[in-house]
C-alpha cells in the first residue's frame, strides 16, 4: 500500500510517501523566513509560496521513495491531502495537487482533517508508524490555530470536550513574543528565553475557567501586555534581558499549567488513563516536563520533528482509514473539497 500525501494548511508546504507502515519520505518547506518580517502568517503570501514550492516538495518526496515523475497509472494506491482546517487559498493548492496526482495515478483521493494528523503523528518512531495509539484516550491538540481536548475513542472517532474560545495557545506564545520584540514564530523563542530566567519574577493568572473544558488565552496575553506597559511605558524592546526572561518564564508557566491541568481533569472525568498531545506547541520542553510529571497517566508525544505541520502525519491518517476499510472517494462525491473552518464535532 503506497500513499502519497500533501500538507498545505498554513505555512509549511509538504509532501510525503508511506509504503505500508514505513515512512519513505517527508519533505517539508517552511515559509517562516517569508512571514517573519510581518510577525505572523500573511495568507496571500502563503498561498503563493505553496504554489511555488509544491512541485519541489512533490518531486523530492517521490524521488526519495523511488517513484518516477510523471506519475503513471498505479504508481500509488491512494492520494491524501489536508482538507482543513486551514487558510482557504493555501488549502486550495494542496487540494489541486492531490486531485491531479489522483487523476494521473488512478488512485482514490482521501481528504484528511489536519488536526487528526497532529494526533496520529505520535505513532511515528524511527521512520515507521509502529507506536500505535491505544484507545480510548484524552487528546490535547495544541497548535498555532487550535487548542482542543478530545475524547478519542478510536481512529476517526473523536468528540471535542473543549476548545479555545479566543486565542489558541500557540497564538498566545506568538503574541507574547511579539510584545517582547522576539521574532516569529514566538513559541520556540519564549521557551528559549524562559530557560534563561533566574530568581523571582511576575506571576500571571491561570485562565482555568471553572465548569467547562474550554480554554481562553487572550486574557493571559493581555495580562502580559499590561504588565509590560506598566513596567516599561511605550517600548518593551528596551526591557533588560533578565526581565524579558522572567516574563517569558511566567507566561509559559501559566500557559503550561493551564493546558496540563485542564487535560488531566478532563481525562479523569472521562475515566481515561491515557493522554496524547500533538501540534506545534507540543514540542515545548516545559509542557512535556509537566505532562511527564503527572501521576497515574501514560502520556504520549510525537517526536519533535513531527510536532509542526508535515505531510507524513496526513499519509498516516489516510493509511489508518484504509486499514479500517473506511474512506470516501471525495473527488467524486464532495463539491466542497477544501474545508477552511472544519470543526471536529463537539
Ligand atoms: N517550543 C515551542 N513552545 C511553544 N510553542 C511552540 C513551540 N514550537 C512551536 N510552537 C508554536 O506552535 C505553533 C505552530 O504549530 P503548528 O504548525 O502545529 O500550527 P498551525 O499548523 O499553524 O496551526 P493548526 O495546526 O492549528 O492549523 C506556533 O504558534 C508556534 O509558536
Ligand atoms: Mg498545524
């Protein structure tokens, strides 16, 4: 079973090939440099960059898997793509590439939910999808655009228990970094600066919100912004390095504690002993440490190289669906092939 997959939901252009459980290739072009000067992703620039780079990631992924271009009938057994959620223009590029590859190879086309990809990325180990998730489990999807807790009952069987009502956790990391004059993407920068913090610093409120599994991170970001305004007046760029580090640590502590406590509480309420964490923010060392310290749970993370967007995780979602004998040949049945605001059922 050979699967070719595309990922173009946001600012990574990626193609991957899996043969059975083996990941044969996973080529990712990151657009970070392009968007850095705007301190965030510019959708139109992202779409154009996907269009420019998709031929290269495709030929790279196929070449590494020993598949020749142009694609011939039967060259692959299925073509998968991230159908949503994501930026409309960016999704369109992946969808058209996938439709074309499916048409040329005569293979079925499988539209995958990108967030499921972030969850299943936990299964890769040494280039093979062999660390199968054991269900049921509580999943925390924590990325640049989403922060959701799922009750995952099996492959493709997810119920959303809570989601952010405003900013995603990754977005909050990015915005706090921007307030501090740190480059985009802010998550890794905040983590790096937090590690340098020494001594006492500010403590920011934990936005737990009792009585719901939903999250809210915009108040925490505002608390950081008020703190900085009080401390520095107009320009935070003059903040001494030691102070910057303390603010990063204080913000990260508040975000991590909220994410871990809410997920653990939800898992306990559902009687679940297993937790899996996926998405860009899941590469954060403090988050991994805090989940690791939880007693009574088996917690899974993906390898750091699979936390951010990649097509390998999309190929894997398609593989699990094919193994279960479940997939729709959406090329022929669905008029709305791209789903920018795709929401997992609550
Ligand atoms: N070490 C880190 N600590 C905290 N946040 C991080 C870290 N590394 C990356 N991030 C954050 O992860 C986000 C990117 O993750 P990802 O690529 O999964 O998001 P996305 O694809 O843009 O959004 P979505 O998956 O919701 O569509 C950014 O907000 C980035 O700052
Ligand atoms: Mg993502």
